[in-house]
């Protein structure tokens, strides 16, 4: 079953073994509620590393059964993030989730050279799956939050994370658009030359599991009519499943334009660590956090 709507992830997950989620500093109501709903849906078991007193207060206030969670008391944000990572390394969790801890502290725990979750040479990337009312299928994009100005090797890694994410939601051969400002290869535009190299690498079998084309401007990547007017054929033009952005500015603007002005729903994780790491904003809705948990469960080994 190809997943074309985010809520379809729950039906797919019901046919799979439950995953174990560890939430770092899960003191906020949105995180607690999202984990609670994921447990109720039967897709995860939940461990909350948090201030135990605050968890009990929140659950009492919002009528959540606190007994559905395993609670490990840790009142300090940094210690909670590090302890959550340690639990993953001890084999006690399959997914990490950010609670009420800042992104930089969360990533620092993941990237810790001695006790973190990354193997040598690993490149982390923020991957977002967008459900837009203005596009006919889910759109997987990156990087919008972690890599400010990715070099070619980083872009190759991000491309592979996008492909892996697409496979996780049952898109057998995703179409990846490598973005630039134009579909022409322009030597003075590094984004365009990097896109051409990545496209050629895929053609030669060095990047597998997807159709990849670039450079492509955004209009021809997602709009068939624009692609036809510009005489662009191929498997990707006008029907991209995935978009690789050349830098964080373009990716972040696209992300926020879609979420704030176009009523998109989304799921977001950090890929490249040993396990999927749910990374949604502290201000994101319960639904976004729940979708992100589901995406992490689909991507977990």
C-alpha cells in the first residue's frame, strides 16, 4: 500500500511490530499527548525521560492515564537528553523523540562522539513529509533545518535519506528533484552543477532506488504543465516525490510557506543516526508530533 495521506501511516503500522519510543525531557503536554495517542493506536510503547512530578500533574490535568508510560525521572534538560540517547544505545528504544528541550541540546546529545547515536562519517539531515491540499501526493523534502550550506557529499547523503524515507512510506521508486534556480546547468551556479552530478551518479547506479533528475527549478519539479511548456520530459519533471534543496534558506522558506500559508500537515524526523529521531518544533501541534512518531516508527529497523 502506497501511503498518499499521512493518516494512512497508522493503518500500515497496525500490521507491524510495535516500536519502543524514548522521549527526551517529555515535560510538555503536546509531547505527552502525542505519545499517549500513539500508544492508544497500538503503534509504540513509550518511555518518558522527564520530571516525574510534572508528568503526573499534566496527566491529572488532562485526564491521561499515566500508567501507560514508563517514566524515568530526570529534571535537568541536558541530562534528560543524554539519558534518552543512552537508553537507545542500550537497546531499550527504537525511536528517539524531542520533548521540551531545545533543538541544539537535542542534537548535541545525538552527535556526542563518545555516547551519541551517530557512526563515523554519518551526516544528519532533517527530513519532512508534507501533505499539501495543493499537491496530488505526499512530498518529502530536505534539508530545511540542520545543514546550512550542504556540500556535494552532504547533498548525496541527504538524497539517500529522502529515498529511504520514501521507501519507508511504500513509494517503491521515488522521483527525486534536485533543485536549482534553473533547469540549465550553469557553471557559475554551484547548485546547478551539484544537481547535474547527483543526477548523473543516479544514472550510473551510484545512487540507487529512485529516479533522480536535476537541476530542476521548483515549478518544473512539481507542475506538469510547466514541465511540458519548457519541453522537459523524464520520470521526475512535474511529478516529484522528493525535493533536495540547495541550502537551508530555500528549504526553510519552502517549509514555512507551506505550513503557515498553505495549510500543510507534516511529519518530521532527523535521519542519519542509528535510529530515527523525531524532531518537531516545541510549538508544533499534537497532530504533527503524532504523525512524526508514526513516520519514525515506519523508518525504524
